[in-house]
């Protein structure tokens, strides 16, 4: 009679376990499972990026960026990974570096709306509102219901003193905004009233 041995879990099993744990908000256990997945398959770029996302959510952004660098060393033509690195650099206030990462993402996939939007938001933060508006327009050409692009476009028009354009864009934001965004919706209604009084 043959004796049955339990084989150790494969890297894929650990990766799937990590995703299940993370859905339950068990972040440290999820990270541990990801480490085991990566020990079994260190070239799993999805695992590296997921680990980065978890670390970023936990406030360990520099480590998250390191995970992106590991993924990009394996798969340098991944637009979404470049976007992730750019978004995490942006959270550290490194806006110029974030823009460069978004440029890399967009050179691979020009229709990556997340990279277009994030680049626009970083340029706006750098005071380059005209450039930001052009990027929001690119997002809206791909997805006319992108609530963030309407919102940020309105903000940039507002800052540039173009009141009527700002009002029109704020109204488009309200058309698509989630009813749960109560604070932002209240701000936008108030801002529309202020701008209309000044027209």
C-alpha cells in the first residue's frame, strides 16, 4: 500500500489564498501569503504589484514602490505597473517623478485612463492646469462618464477663472456622481451657486 504524502502548497495556491485573505481585510496574513507565493515564484509580477498595493494601503509607500520596481524588472512593458508606481510616487508628493511614470505607462498604452487621469491630477498640482485639462479631455473621450475627470476638469477651469466652463463641468460631475459622495456634492452645489452669482 502506498503512503500518501501532502505536498507543500504551490505558489499559485498561496497567491489565491492571499487574495482571499485581502478581501477579508486580513492584510498582514495576506502579505505573509504573498511572500510565500513570491518565494515559490519570484517572477509573478501580479503578486509583486498586489503586495505593493497592500503595502501602500498600510502606509508603507516606499516599500510599495520597491515592489513595482521588482515587477518592472521582470516585465518592463506593463502599462498598469508603471501607473501604480506613478500613483504611489504621487502620494509621496514626488509629482514630477509620478508624471514620468505615467508617461511610460501611456507610451505602452495610450488609452490607460488611470494613467491619463493621474498625470492630469499631478500636473494640476504643479499648477499646469491647461495641460491637465487636455488630459481630462483625453479621459472623457474614452469614457464620457468618468466622474473624476469631470470633477477635476471643473476645478482646473475654476482655478483659471473660467466660471461658465467650471459651472458646466461641475454640473456634469453632479450628473454622474455617486449619491454617497455627500460632502463633495454639497461643496459642488455651493460652488455652482457662488460662480453663477459672479457671472
